[in-house]
DNA sequence: AGCATTTGACCATG
DNA sequence: CATGGTCAAATGCT
């Protein structure tokens, strides 16, 4: 069994144990703090497990892609332009507070298609950079309204902007989380980041993966933040970037290495249970289908 | 008029 | 064959 799979199983077993402990706590008397801690731990564990599985899947896709590239391309009939595009960079945003999902991210987009997606209640809209033909900018994004929360739009970015027409974002976001992965030579980078640049204050939840330290530090910290703009001024903060660490090549045996950005564990501004649990709600939302396949 | 959006058709992929 | 991504003609908007 692959090392990563063992880690996922370990995580899930730990989650089960903690859930049992929580159930026991709820049956008997227990402190609210203790329950909160358990819930937070369980959510973190499942988020880790999902991320590990996702990451492994992405790694395999890339490996297959590299193998195909290495073969004699004459035997591979690729008529579609898409295949040469290859997903060099993928960012997934989950944003709320948008009227129609047209998040102003500083770039000009032109809608070129919309599709009903099997298993989803809401259609997915396809946008390309307005300067695609004038500046040969191949950036593309997909926007889909969340099935679970009508206020949430999931935005997936594909490709980098090569155009230089960037305006300042005016978007009001109450929640923003992004994940990006891109390829650079033989290395695969998986990072999480915020696109926003002027945060000042935070109401954020950061989930620590430090107990994975003894599991070869494969996966690092997730963080989520709530922030919004009030009269053009940022009211909240985002997570900080920490260090980057390689997936242990000794255990993977693959030429592909990975890097995952991390952030420290903390729960800030959680003086009220409401704010704490509303933050937890965000985590639950992300945990379901935050990354499209 | 010029540009953006809509929407059905087309095509690649699994 | 089902599904998702893209194309392009028709239509809408300014």
C-alpha cells in the first residue's frame, strides 16, 4: 500500500475515534470547549484526508501526462486544442456575496459558454480573458454556483494571464480560499493562497496539521479566512505564508516532488461561539466539493 | 456599429 | 455513449 494511502487511513481512523469521543461527551456532561476542540479536530482530520486523496489524484494525473509526453506523439491523435493547453495552473476560489458570480479579480473576462453539469443543480459558466486574441492571453476561468449554498460561487482558474490589463479588484468577498497547483519542470507545486493584497484585520480560522510532522510532513496547514471590503477599505485579514516543504522523495520513489504551503494553527477573534461556528461552517462547505475534478 | 452574452452544436475524452 | 469544454451564429445591450 502506498505511504499516502496509509496516512489517509490513519487520519480517518483517528477521526472516527474522535467522533466516538464526541458522542460520548454529548451523552454525558462535558465542557463546551472540549466539544469544540473535538469538532475542530474531526473537521481538520477529514479535510486532511480529502486533501491527501486529491493531491495523490492530481499527482497521478500529472505523472500520466508526463508519460504520454515522453512517448512517440505520432501515435497520439490530439485534434483538440485543449490537450495542448494542459492545466498549468489551477486556482479554486469559493466566494460569497456575489450577485452573479462575476467576481472582479482585476482581469477582464468574456463569457464563451455555459453548461449544465451532471449531478449539479447549477450550470457552469466558462470565461476567457478578453485579451485572448489581442494579447494572446490564454487565461480561462469557470464559475459555478454552489449547490449547497446559493450565495457561494466556486471559481476555477486555468492558465496564467499573459496580458497586462489589470485593474484593481472591487470585489466584496466574505469568504475566500484558493488552491493552486502548477507544474514547473519536474516539480509539482500545490499552494494555497489569497489573491487579495491589502488585508488589515482578521476573523479567520487556521487549521494546523502539525501532528503530521511525525508523518513526514507531507501535508501542511489549510487556512480559511473571512474578509470583506467596506467602502473600498479592507476590513479583514488573510492567512500568512509560512514555509514550504518537500514531499519526501525517499518514500515516494517518484521524480515528482511536491510543495504545500503552510500556516500556523490559530483561532483568532473567536470570543463568541457564533463567530467560531460560522467559521466552522465555512470549513464544512469547503470540505464537500471545493475542488472540482 | 461594436462588443458581450446566450445557446445549441460540435468534438475530445474516458 | 455520457459528459464536459469550446465554437460560433444569433441575439442583446450600450
